[in-house]
């Protein structure tokens, strides 16, 4: 427990290559539809022109939506900082105390470094847990 960061794995490189190839394909097909639409418009074929331009716009819209969703999903793979806490209870009066984790802490350890602020007795480590900044913000909102 020496690190305060959780280890999250990112998506495989092949996934991103496939995604980029798909995006390029969608954009190229959309550009082709635009080209066919404007060519039909110059030839005076309004119905085909409108259909092809609408297909080009739809393709570009799909490309933008997929790019947005992928960027959002990529952020989920980033490492999230976690702060690790140790909860202590007084062996004499039962008072509870919370402090940041120190190397060497383990559940059941009688802490010689921490004394009860109320009676001065030794404190027993009863739990060790991690909180993300999002969890801490939720707790403050509930208080």
C-alpha cells in the first residue's frame, strides 16, 4: 500500500487503431456523399442532391458523436488519485479518530504514535480505506 494511486489499465492499442480507422472511413464516406450531392446539384438532379447531402451531414454527425463518446470513455481510463485513510479507536474511552495512512499501518495494530486526544490512551487501527476526490465531495455535500 505504498502508492496513493489506483492502477487502471488503458484500452489496448489495437482498439484505438481500429477506432481511428473507422472514424477515417466514416469521414471519407461522408465527404463522398457531399461530393455526389453537389455534383447532382450542378446537373440539376435536386432529389439525388438533397439525399446525398443529407447522408453526408448524417455521416459527419455520426463521426462527431462517436469521437465525443470515445474521448469521454478515454477519460475513464485515466488514473484516479485516491487518498488512503486510517481509522483509529481509543482502547480506553472508545473515541474515533481519522488520519492519513502511514507506511506500516495495518488493521489490529496498536499505534504507539497516536494517542487519544481525550484521555491520552493508545489508539487501535480498526480500518484502512481509500477515498477518491469525488467520494469526498459527495460526503461534504451530504453533511
